[in-house]
């Protein structure tokens, strides 16, 4: 009986772990990012704004603040902070999260693809 209780505690602890939350495949996300997002956004060393802002350190960053990109008033005034959940919602349906955004992107409806892109972007978070 004590083994069952110990197993239950281990499983419960694992379910609340941040590692189980970030279940995406960063390698698959990198390929998808290149095809879907890379035409406008950059990440990594030397990333800079182009048709869209650079996305290094995006998770935890307030929307509309990077100096090398000219944001729409809607994005600058949105009050959005890019949490993982907020970014997932934005990737799924940008105009539902920031009405009036200039981003011309219809969104991605596949949750697995969104998770993969988020896992990829997390590799560019400050350590």
C-alpha cells in the first residue's frame, strides 16, 4: 500500500512540473518557425526587427517594446505581456489577442504545432 501512495505522490508532483507543461519539440518547432514565421521574425544571435520584431526573450516581455521595430498603436497600447499562454493564443489567432495588430497571419490551429514553436522560442530565452 505504501508503494501505491509513493507512486501517486510522484505522479502528482510530475503533473505540476514546468517540464511537463513545456512538452513541445523544439527541433520540429524550429523547422516550423523557419517556414511559417521566419519570413518576418528572427531569433538567435544577430536577430533584429524586419517585417516583424525579433523574438529573442519573447516570453515574459511586454508587447510592443523592442527598439528596432515600429509597432502598431494597437500592439504598443495592448498591455499584453507575452506569457507562454498568451503567446500560444496569439499564434492561434493574432487578431483575437490584439485587435488591430498589423501582423498579417491567419494563425495556427494545431495545438501540437503551437507547442513546438513555443518550445523552439523557449530556447532563445535568457538563461
